[in-house]
C-alpha cells in the first residue's frame, strides 16, 4: 500500500510520447508496447496510477512539461477513443482483472515477499508467479509474463494446467486456450495465465 506503480504522469511526456521518442516503432508496435507497459502497471503490487487519456493513446506532441502549453497540447482528443478502441477495451479488461483477483493487490510487503516468485526468463522478459490461493484468490497460481522483445519467447511455467486469461493484446482473452500438458508458454508481449483445476 506504500508503492505507486506508473509508467507516465503529468510531470513529463505521455506514455505514447515516450514510446515514440525512445523506440524505432514498427507498424502496430505502439499499441503493443503501450499494452505491455500498462499490463506491468496493473498486475504490479501496490497502487496503480494511470494518467488521463493513456487508455486512448493520448499524446502531448512530445512536450515534456506542458503546464504552460495551450489546449492544442493539453486537451484530450476524444476521437482517439474510437480510433484505439482495442487499447481502451484492453485497459478495461486489465482493470476488471485486477479488481477480481486479490493476488494482484496483496497490500503488505511481507505477503508479496512470501507469495510472489520470479521465474527464469530470457533477456528482455520479466516473468513471475503469484500464489493466489494463499491470499484468498479463486485462481490458485497466476503467472504474468512481460516480454519486451519483438519476437515471442518460451518461458517455463510452474507445474499445472493453465488457461490464458490475457494475451495477444486481448484481455480477457476470447480464445481461452487450455493445454493440460503445458510446461512452457510462448509469450509475445504480455500474457497472464492461471492454473485450472
């Protein structure tokens, strides 16, 4: 409860501006990286902070400190909601997922230390498992894989059969793939899985 998780705030660029300034983006990568960044925020322990307009890929035309900039820089362009509806829906799904699962919001550092375990992962990937059952979550084990690489990577999963809850830029994931013999996941961008009984 003493940690605020965020990827951009009012004191600097919007996330969209930062991504454009720091990465040579290929087609479709802005949306993918935006979703990846916010998956990290909304699956992190602590309190998530989202800056208004991030859910529709708002930008400030690269302006770092816009306190004295005109409305043409600071106003929210609401037409972006229709243009980036998939991003907006993804944020909605992540927020609903977080609200529904206490494993993403344990609230005490000791609980996090005890019930969050990092998994071996390739370079450019963060992967961890949450012991949901220990904190009263209906999902016994939850695995989060955050892949910043441009290609899919294989990540070994703890023992169990898994269902994909979020992945391939969708949350909730509409395909709900289930594999009873899963030992690895091929993760492109962000994936959230949970064990099934």
